[in-house]
C-alpha cells in the first residue's frame, strides 16, 4: 500500500511540475489583437496583461474620440480572446 501511495505522490508531483512548465510557456506568449482595419493594435501576454498598444496617427480624430475608444477596446478584446483560447 505504501508503494502505491509513493507512486501516486510521484505522479502528482510530475503533473504539478508539468502544469507549472505549461503555465510558464503560456505566460511568455504574446497575443495580438487589432481593430478598425489595423488602426489600433494591442498586445497581451499569457497573463492577460496589456504589454503594448499601437495607434495609427490617422485614427486620432479630435472630433471623434468615441470611435477611437471603441477601436482600442475592440483590439483589447480580440487580443484577450486569443490569449484565453490558448
């Protein structure tokens, strides 16, 4: 019985180590989302943290700030969706 418990413990430790390794891989991955025909691009990492935002100059219209906000939000949501699917 002790031998079986020992084997079970080793399997659990290996599974935990494998899961940690996969989590580290995921955390180092980057996911890009873009919107508005590329007017805004957002990069998130595997932790769902935004690491970069790019906005094309022609997307900046002081008369239509709401459109730019919508484009940025859509790019963030796309990047986060890609990361969560991974």
